[in-house]
């Protein structure tokens, strides 16, 4: 048995891990690369195995960096099944269709405004190509074994992070491989604590926040302060957010603040083409989260959900104070860019960063104090206040990741630290060695190992 680290090694994006047994090729996740240009360019490159030779894809969850390359995989010949939980299938369908729509729109805009280096800019994939992925999804119930054609056994176990997300245990050729996906937090506002693995010969563990602990702060109070201060200054609050989970968490906190009379009666807007659909996934999967149907309904009634771009333009040109939650979470694309074009040069604007910002993304540049940022070929001076709420991350921190390993009954042969930049991954490696004495390694992109 061999493993190939095709993506998500040395970086937090583009997650793809290929397992080759004697009889099957199994791809764990199929994510899109984001961030710095050398990573984004990898999205256009073929993967080091013919997609037609991959038998199945096992999907840990529906975020773009874990499912966003599926249309390319299918377009290049993959005809197998994509196994995941029901909420993950719902989320992944929304994500890849939205991704395709955004890429088509940006290619069209680049052609119209002539800011691409290509004579005829093309989308990475089209909506029609994304639609071809949808019939391949197969639903798996958490905790119930799935038997693959070669007799290998797969079990999905909830891991928090976003609705439907699971770690994956693969029993093949007498070995147990556990893929963490993205591990959530023990005390998440919306989701239940991650289920910990009991047995594993090899563990593929994410390391996004492997070098830090989330601050023990009152995130509701931070949000309240930022909204009220901006309101009194006559400005707009813009919260770049992933449309799934992070948006619902921020909605929930703002709903609580409004219900408690702690923030003003101003427009609260969700601006994402899939905002309503993502919220519908929550309503339809109540067993996966802590919110009652009544709370979900009340939250939905409080927010205006902008579905089409005309509504976006209306909100942008409304000069009154407001709070806008807009995709994308790392400010790499989507509706949030339209807001930033107009508002980032206004000193009364507050931009609140609430999630992880990968290397090279606009969100990371804003956090690092960039004086100007490039949007659709033009540079805009940054005069808005850039603030961060670190306690809202959906990823577990170093302690959460250590705790996730705490129920192992036997020592694993090796732990591969993936889905993390080099410094966080190495800090986690040292900490795991110190706490458990387990053998950890940090694979390189493109590396192949025998198991």
C-alpha cells in the first residue's frame, strides 16, 4: 500500500491524498488550491495519476479546499463514486456550483475589462462541468461501515468543524488509516464535540493551528463592540465569511446580541448566492447541530439574504450603517470583493476577519497591514479598520488536536501532519512527540510513501 500527497501538504489548501492498495486507488478529498499564485496555478495542472484510474473519492467535508477540484477530476475522466455524509453532499454541491459560477463571472469580467494576461481568460471549470459531479455522490451514515469493492472497510465519524464533516477510518490490507479532515473545537457554538479515534496504524492529521491556542476571549463582546463602534461612527461592518458554518455562527452570535438589545436596529445582511441554500442545509439537518428549528427560524427572519447581484448593488450604495456577512472567507473571490471595492477606502468602515487566512490570500494581506490590495486588476488603498476575532475559528487549536489523539488504545506506527503551513505543522510535531512520544512526519507536496 502506498500514499501520495497530492495536495494539502505544506499548505492548508488543495487537500488531496491518494491511497493505492493492491487493487484500488482511493482519493481522500479533492480540494482546490487557494492563496499564493504558485499554489493557484496547481489547479490547472493534472494530478500525478489518471483520474479514470481512481476508483472512489472519500470526502471528509464540503469546504472548497476539500471538494473544489472535483469538477476538474470528473472532466478529466473520473467516473467512480464520491462517498460522504448527507450534509457534506448538500454543502459540496452548493460550494462547487457557486465556485463554478464565480469563476465564469470572473473570466467574463477579466475579458470585458481587459485585465487578464490571457487573450481569452477561461474559468477553471464551468457550471455545466460542475453539474456533472452531482450524480456521483453517494451518502454514508456516520458510524456505519461502508464496504468497498475490494473488501476494504470505511467508517465516517463526526469531527465538528462544519455541518456533516467527518474523519474517515479506512481498514485495508490489515492496516487502519485515519484521516482527520479538519478537526473542530470541543466547545463549538453550533456543533457537537469531535469523535476521537480509538485505533489507527497511520494517522493523517491536519495542523492548521498546530502552533497556537485560541484566545480565551468573549467573542460576543468583541462582535458587540465592533458593531456598536462602527455604528456610532456612521460606518459599515463587513465580515468576510465562509458561507457554510462560519456565516451561521456569526449569524447566531449577532442574533443573540440583537435579542439581548446589545446592538442597534440596522440592516443585517447575508450576501452570498448560496446563503439561503446553506441555511436550508442547517434547517434540514437538525441532528448535526445544537440549534432548535425555532432558533433557526428566528435567525433567518432577522437577516436579509441577498441572492442576486442587483440586491448586492442596492446594499453597497445604501450609505446608512449596516452589517454585511459576505463570501468568501479568505477574500479570494465572491461578493465580498464588490463591497471592498466601494468600502475599503472609507475610514469609517470596519472589516472583521473571523477565520483562518491562508498564505497569499487578500485576507492574510489585510491582517498583515497591507496599505493597498488588488481587486479585479485595480489597486485600492486600505483606509478601513481591519480587526480580527480569533476565537471564532472552526478549526481546533493545538490543544484540540492533541485531545483528538487522546483516546488511542495503541501507539500508531506514524502520524503524518498535513493541511498546515510548515511552522504550525512542525510545532505540532514537537508537541505530539513531547506529550505522547508518537512518531510524526511532515510530508512534502508530491511525496510518495509506502505504508
